[in-house]
C-alpha cells in the first residue's frame, strides 16, 4: 500500500523530467506529507501524445459511480488484477497516468504497539514517477471531479519487512509507453509493473510527526538515528 508520499522537487525539474508544463505553480508547492484526498499534480496525455500536468484528487472514483458519497475512494490499485477488475479495467486501458514523487512512507510495528515511520526513496535519482490510473465522475450537483489511484506491486526485499506492497515506480524510459493511449498493449504494460530494484532504493527511520497530516515540513524526511 502507498498511503503517504512526498513531492518537493522544483518546478523546472518536474517539468523537464516528465515533459509537461505546470499550469499553476501552487499545484507543485513542496509537500512532505501528501495524504489521500488531496489534489496533486498528475501527468496525463491530451489527445494522442501531448503530455499535460493536471490537478487530480488522490482517491479513485470510477465514472460509473453516480453518487460519490456511496463509494469509498480507492487510493491504490493492485497491478496484478488491474486489467480484470471492473472498477479499474477501462482506466487501465485508456486512462493511465504518472504521479511525480520524491519518496513515500511506510510504518513498521516492532512489537511494542508503536508503529515507526520509514521514508523510502531512490538512490540514483531524487525525483521519480509512480504508475497510476485516473477517471472522472459527476457529482449529484453536476460538477465533474477528476481522481487518481497509485498502482502497487509486490514488495521488493527492501520494503518487505515494512509492508508487503510497493508503489509501481516506472523507469524514465518507460514513461512514453505507459502514457500511450492509442496503442495499449496490456501484456507489455503489465511487464512495467515489476518491483523496482532493491539495490537502487533506500529506507530509513523518520520522525513520528509524519503520522499527523497537520505536519508538512522538510524535517519529516530527515533520518532519525536511534
């Protein structure tokens, strides 16, 4: 599961890596404690190939939902079954997206009832893209809302002691294939959802302040040595 992540790279770095312009600088303000329900930048494709950066809410609601109050938003989607599940199938076929991030959090219970937070990041690059899907739905008052979910896969050896699931982190060379809405190839797309290499990631303890979404500052990703 991925239930909290960060995005603090600057505007130029994000635009350059993902090939999409930011429509609103406030959308990519540094955030060290992104929680479900918040509106975040997501890389989409407009038309056949043009990449755009959209403002979507984290918590997937399929287009067939007529009343969102009767649906629990889904923050994650299992990559192993995404091509089969009715809630995700159509979005996987035509509405894939990439979620920029600098790292994510997981919690470990060491047996004393207190869960210790860990920050997980890549070693070879500061900014990365997580595979996602998106959709739009209409609320009872007629307004349209755009939502997304982050794909997960089985955990690699680094994350396994913390959690059995891992966000699908895409290699930069695979961005184009993942976003391509014209020539979807389910089998080749699913091959992109393998766990990110263990030896290219790191994890370390951080402050328990991250437990509360009221806290959002750089100190949340500073290692705690104890």
